[in-house]
C-alpha cells in the first residue's frame, strides 16, 4: 500500500475516534430512539464503508462511483432528512465519487431491475424474513450491511452501533467473513466485535 493510502487510513482512524467522542454527546439531545440511531448511523456508515479493504472493487461499472443504498419499506421523514444531510456533506470516499440512493427493499431483493449498490444501510427495523432475504443478497455480492437498530448485528448484519458510555462501531465478525468482507485492522481494534 502506498504512503498516501496509509496516511488516508490513519487520518480515517483518527477521524473515527473524534466521531465517537462527538456522537456520544449527540445522543443526549435527540428525541426518539430510532431517529437517534438513524441520525448517528448515517454519519458512521460512510466511515465503515471506507475501511472495507475491497472498496475499490465496489464501484459501479457505469458511473464509476460508490452507490450507498438506504433500504426501506416505508419512506419516512426521518430517512428523507438524513439522506438530504448526508448527500450535502458526503461527495467522495477516498476520492471515489459517492451516490446516495433510497431503495425499496423489494426492489433490491427482487429479480428484475435490481439497482447497483456498493454497501447497504438498513433504514428501518425489518422482520426476520425480510432481513434474511436482504442478507442473502448482500452476502452473495460481498457488501457491507449496516443497521443502526439494536439487535440487528446479532441477527447477522455486518455492522451497527454499540452504545454504552461511548458509541462504537459494532462488527459481526462471522457475518463479515461469510460475506468476504475484510476491514482495515486498525479499525477492527477500535470496534466492538460480536463473535
């Protein structure tokens, strides 16, 4: 790995540490547990995507961009607000252009007109059956899945939030391995792991 890439990764890890400190304070000021988790998760998600060691292979062949898919069943005002904020502040990840898209679950897991995605953010709590269907798709395509909702990492989602006195990324190491996802080792030292 060249020196520039190493410096970018080190800066990323420092940025993540600052993120966890600041975000811990955000929790106290927001109402609604799910809205809080979506708010924090949408900020953390691009950072987790950025430490996927195969990130460069996950560009769209048509747009040459990373397509971050926010999967939903009912398009909520909370999701609309978070996507607008994220689209405003997130233009690239490691100098790769980023496209942020809201995608209905049925469209992503369907058999026709399936959109290209580089990573998936689960924007609402899913039933066991819907989550299993989504995870089969993302594992087959070696995609990072992220859910801000409590208990989803234990249900097989690759990454989520661990909230205690601090907010940490929560990684399901078995799910990551099954999906063929390798995270940067420095990131894994910071994350809480679910084995």
